[in-house]
C-alpha cells in the first residue's frame, strides 16, 4: 500500500487567543479550549474549474477536475496549537491519475471579537477533462490558489466556531447575519505546448445567514448560505461575477467524544455574456471523529511558561 504524504502542518492558529472574552461565560456557548483534542478524519476537497462557451450550439461545458482530492488524516489540537497529518492514498476511489499527481491544501481561521478572518491555500497538479462525451488526462496541469475572506458576526449568541471546529459547542439554537468580503488569486497552467499560465483575481461581497439548530444537548445541525457578487479579472480582462456558498454540518458532541459530517461549497460564476467563461468551484466534504481529554500537568506547565514568555 503506497500512501503519499501530502501535508504535515504545524501551525499556530490564534483562534484561542483572539476568541471573544466572554465566550466561556456565554450561556449559548460551551468552550473546550482547555482540552487536548485528537481526531481522525476523511476529507474530500478540490478546486475544480468549468470552461463554458456560448459560441457553439449546443453550448460546450468542459470540467477540469483534479486527480487527487481524497485524504485521510489525524489532528491534534490544544489551545493555539493545531497539528495535522494528512495522506492522499491512491487506493481511495477519488484519487485518479498517475503517482505524480499532487494535492495540498491548508485552511485556517482567526478570530477577534466579532471579526473572523479565513485563509486558504490550495496547490494541485494533475487534472482530467470531463464532459458528456470525453475524458482526457492533463497530467502536468497545475493550479495554485491563495486567498480568504473577512466576516463580521452580528449576533453575540451565535457560535461560528461550532461550525468550523470542535473547540466550542452551541448549547442553545441561534443564528446570525454575517456579511463576508472575499479575495482569491489563482494561477492556472495547463502546461501544454500551445498554452500559457493565466492569473485569476476574484473580489466579492456576499451577505450570508448562518444558523445552529440545537436538536438536543448532544446533536445539532448547522447551516449557512451566502449569495453575492463581485469582480473577476483574468489576465487583465474584467467581468462581473456571481458567488454562491453553502455550508451544512451534522454534529454529535459529548464532553469527551465527538463526531461530525460537514459539506462546504464555494462557487464563482462569470457573467453569462463573457465567452468563454471560466467558473471556479471549491467543494469540501469532511467526516471526523475525535476525543478530548485533560492535558497532562507537565504539558500544561510547559505551555503556560511558553505562553507567558511570548505573550499569546
């Protein structure tokens, strides 16, 4: 069994240090920031593209889909420390193409009071073209995406971290209006003799609404939808852009054990008057199960000493 190690991430996510000061006392939240959390996950994520042309009848839609997009991995989290080890084994059904195909993705979020900042980095090599009639490999095609979003959570009673992490749990149903500004840069290179790399810039503003529906003390459903518009720039050609995001999470939680399934989609579609159009989609499906426990005294002492010196 040949497992390809695609990412070993050691990151210091300032979720804990920038959390709202009253999150521990808020009766709508329950914080687990003082626990060590370990989990295993299955992740299916990719940044795919669609080329659409109106010049032909019928219209032509070509889908550019990465060869490797399925991962399994493990995560360890304690306060601001988040360590993730992930693999993209070829035996998973969604990982096609030769062994030179690669997929690396990194996502994190930072919080400061009601503000939330996300950051995304995706690097992919090895794609295939798919439509109703053909399937063809593009083994040397590469894409690199860097970007993120800035959001403002209006409702103090809504826990956005319940949707995106397991360090907090919504205890009473609540929702919030959340406007979001997004920016992404993508470099796309087909790596074929008759093509050249392209630079894509996306700027959007999307009003959104999220709601955590608490079914019981241990089960909740979180959902959110965003519809927005913005500007798309491809190698200097500017056009209008539409954005549609969808988020869904089904979670089970106890103080020690937790499990969840989540689906997140971000879709950018160019104005239909643009020909040809290059639409951009990011889809993430994740299943995870984990366990929380009190940190050993020695670990807590070392962490507190380091934290005191660096001031986090």
